[in-house]
């Protein structure tokens, strides 16, 4: 499934790049890419919900492969002449990608019993497929991808049918029956809140990954395309290793440590390329963690959970792409990351290790830190009394957020007051220092 993931992403991106490069009109070329992204990512919650209703039946996989093959064949037509073929091919590739990802995410979770190591290996290879497809897209590469895809698809269908037959009286079919019985049960507001937090983490990770400075030099004087593939391999290793580290040291520990260290590397990413690579590697360690936690929150709805997290990537990438070279955006993002690091570190020093509280701290910082700093920059609010008043407002908002999670007014007030006071003092210190 991991190899199929690489090939599917490679086929889709190669086909879309072939179409977009043939179009003379840049608006049409950008439209093709946007259409593909909307279909490939935005429809996954819907296709995932449909996949959950069919359990892990191979029909969803067969449908995905048929759509991908038809879409890739249509991409071979001259897009500048046959515009309809280009449009239909893009739609088929986007939908084929959507069906494959939710099927693969559900299949791996069910067969491995939500083993975080298997989840990490499965999601890791897509980055390499994307890099190869973008850097070396051609009809010959597309044909090679399709040929290997057909062979591996046949092997997967054979092994999947055999596995379902062997376990027809065992655990797998029992799990499938339970899935049909429990997939329609409503979710509690608390679980939906936690799932929303995970989606925000995924969107933020995508935004930061797109916002890191571009590598100033090619690795070992290699071409930009080869450099992109090498970096994607580093990202792939990060995603795969993240699952194994989480299995050994705990999901919460790996998630927290990689996010905090990765945020620190992001603040230093303008200094040297090594910090850019380190940021991408560390943040991608959390990929299997978010997927594993989502499956735990909504059991028996693996396709829907996978689709929601995949959809969250879209706004994150879009935000990072639109404001990547914007100095104000970079300054606000750096302030946000620094505040998250400081307050999370303070909570850990106060022996607060519950991931719900740490996640709440990150969400509260996003909701308060960015609007606060944007307001101060836009209206030139630098008077100490006005700044103190705004900080008190932030303390009140964060108190409500912590109280909602902790159900303890004293501890909620302590966290909101101490965290904001600590980060404000550090901010004043650096203002005086620099």
C-alpha cells in the first residue's frame, strides 16, 4: 500500500503537470491545478464516508484504479487542442486520488489494528511521488508509473481477497460487521472538538511546511528537481520514523517534542538550510500521530477521519502559499510560533502533560496571538497601558478556554495568567535587547 501510495500520487501529479504545461493561458493552467487539488483533497471526507459504509471491500480500490487509468490516458491527448479531455482527465485523476487515499487509510488501519507504525509507513511515500511527478513529469514517466501501478494493484487485489477469505470467520469480518453497526452513531461535542483540534494541527503543519524559506542552495550542487526529491525523501523518512518512535516512546511524548523542537527550528530557518530541512523532518514526525489519534477518536470511521485530516491540508497549503513572501505574515507567524513554544514549555514545567490541555494551549494561541499582534501592528498600539489592557483581554479569553477543558477555575486562571505573563516578559526582554 505504501508503494501504491507513491505511484498514485506520482501518476496524478505527472498527469496534471503534463496538462498544465501544455496550456498557453496561465489562468487555465492554474485552474487545472486548483481543480485537481479541490477534488483530491476536498472530497475525501465524502468519499471516506462512502468507504466506511462499504468497510474494506476492494470495490473502492478498483474504482480508484479505473479512474486513475482513464484520467492518465486522457492526459496523453494534446491539452492545448482538446480542452475537454484535459478537464475530464483532471477530474478523473482528482477523484481517483480521493478514493485511493481513503481506501488505503482505512485498509491499513483495519488490517494492522490501528498500528501507528503501519500508518506512518503508508502515509510517508506520497511526498516522494509528488516530488518525482512535479520535477520529472513526462509522458514516458507517466507510462512507467501506470505500468507498475497495474502490477502492484493486481498483487494487492490478490492478497486482499485472500486475506478477507482467510479471515472470513475471524477478526477482520467481525470488525467489518461492527463497523456497519457503529458507524452511524452520533459523536459527542467533546470528541468533535478534539477532532477539530487535530484538523487545526494538520492545517498548521501544512501552512508551516509551505512557509519555510526555500533552500538557498541545491544539495551537493544537484539540480533543483533532484534536490526536491532528496528533501521529499527526508520528509518520507520523518513520517515513517514518527510511527516507530511513537510506538517506542509514546504518541504524546513524540508529538509534543517534535512540535516544540520543530517550531524552534522554524524560527531559525532563515539562518541556514539545515534548519529548513530539520523543520520539515521534525514536523512530519507528527503525521502518523495525528492520524492515529483521529482513528482513536472516531473508531470504525477510518475513511471519514482520514478524509477530514486530508481536507485540512488544503487551507493550510493555500495560506502558506499565498503569504509565503509576505513580511508581515512571516513576522506574525514567527511571533505565534515563539509564543507557542514558550507557553507549552511553561505548561510542561508545571507538570501539565495532558495532550488535551497542550492542544488547547496551541489553539488558544492561534485564536488570540495572531489577532492581537495584527491589531497592534495595524493601529500602532504601543502605549504600555493599552498593551496591558489587550493582554488582560487575552488572559480572559484563555481562561475560558482552559476552564472548558479543565473544569477547574483556579487552575485555568493560573495557566492563562502565568503563560501570558511569561511570554509578555520574554517579549519585552527581546524588544529591549534588539
